[in-house]
């Protein structure tokens, strides 16, 4: 499973490199923008995941597996306790901030 994901990411990077005529900064910005859109959509759909149609459920499950791995990598970031049973997971917010920094700085 991990090798196939790495292979798909590699192919996507090569295609982006050829589509942007070798300008990797544009390709990196496109990847960051797509990742931000996916992250925000995931964040909005999570509370309603049980109501998704089966064809969208499969795509959501794939996205969720990828983002859970990202959350595991960023697990050293503490969660903020907002209420008795309410926590804010800062790892996704840190991911969004990191992607926005890449988009702004480049």
C-alpha cells in the first residue's frame, strides 16, 4: 500500500512538472492548493461521513487514511481542550498553516 501511494505521488509530480514546463515552483503551488482544498473539504465532511453515498464514501475513506497518517506524523502537537468533551486537533491547523506559508513564500 505504501509503495503504491509513493508511486502515485511520484507520477503526479512528474506530470505536474511536465504540465508546468519544468517550473517546479508552480507545480508545488498547485499541489499545495489541491491539498488545502482536500483538507478543508475533509474537515467539513467528517461530521456527515455516515450520510455519504457509497461512491463518495470510498473516496472519503482513501482521503481519511492519508490525512490520519498526516495526523499521526504531527501527533507531537498537543490538542487544545475547548470544553468538557470538546477538543481541537491542532495538527490539521498546523498543516493548513504550513501549506499557506508555502503558497505565500514561493
